[in-house]
């Protein structure tokens, strides 16, 4: 046996095989074109969590703004009480009180409109989450009976997230007063009424008449805020498009058409 041939044979055997490039490399993933794509759930879940965070921020801002207004209002009244002990209850004190109440009234209006804006942001987030849940039901129809929140994005389905308040009459009015916006509007109206009464006292109106003028001012401010709210709610709701209405809502729309 030839040793050189053996070595050459062993070398040939031990040499690594040549690597040939594969004609078909790993192609990058294409765009998602179907709800059956596993990436769809990940994308929808990310958007869902983003909307949950937006709703939490809207709630926190509404509560913070309301607390800031009530704190400022309380401190201003305490300051007026301390000031009243050092000066007579005359025109000078009424002038100072009118200035302080004017600041309270303006801050109350700003707080009310910001809370109203936060409510709009919350409604937008709830509407988006209802649409995402509808996508979940299309991906996994077996999960439909397990959802307790809305799975359609028509407004009748979306507002069920806020419970089942009365839609007309005194029930709707009382429900509005229980909300954070309704409470701030009521307090702001009272501040506005006291401000008008103080202005009446400054111009020389007697006490009894000034009280009634203050009551009228408070009622007028509250009616104006209520009218603005009632008029803005349908306008905000109309901006939210409906892509996946509930079957009942769709049939009602067809009948009305």
C-alpha cells in the first residue's frame, strides 16, 4: 500500500465539502394581508394597550384638574375669611372678593372645558377598543360569548361602556350631575352666582335683591354650560366613524334609510 496515496486519500476524505450558495435565501416577511397572520394579534394588542394608556391618562388629568380647582377655590375662601377679620365688610372688601371670585370663576370654566375634552379623549379610546375587540372576534369567533364589553363600533354599542344611564328626562339630568364634569359645572355656576351678587353689592344693590341676582346668575351660567355640553356631545360622536355596526344598529340604519 502506498503511504503517499493513503495520505492523499485521507486528506481528500478529511477536506470539508465546498459550500454552495442556496438559490433561495430566507426572504423577509411580507406585509400582513389577512387576520389569519399571527402578527395581527401582536399589532392589535399593541394598539389596545396604547388606547388603555390614553384612557388612563385622560382619567388622571380630569381628576387632577378637578382637585386643583377645588383646592384653589378652598384656599381663596380661606384667604377671604382671614382678610375679612382685618378689614371692615365694606366696598374695599367687596372689591377684593370680586377679584378673587373672578379668578375662581375663570379657573372653574377652564377646568370644566378641559374635563370635557378629557371625556372626548376617553370616548375616542373606548371607540377604538371596541373596534379592536371586533377584530379579535373575527380572528377567534369562539371568544365572542366571553366578551363583556362592546365588540362593535357603532355609538349605541360603544356607550355601553359607561353603564346604562337614562337617555332622556330627569334621569339624564341627574346622571349628568354625578359626573366629574357635571360637578365642576355646578360648582363653577355657584361661584359665578356669588361673583354676580358681589358685583351687585358693589354697585349699590340691596342685600335681598343681590341674592336673587346671584341666584339668577348661577342658573344662567349652569344653563349655558349644560347647553354647550348637550350640543357638543352629538357633534363629537358624529366624528367617530362606524365600520363594524352591531346587527341591530345596522338593521335600524337600513330601516331609517
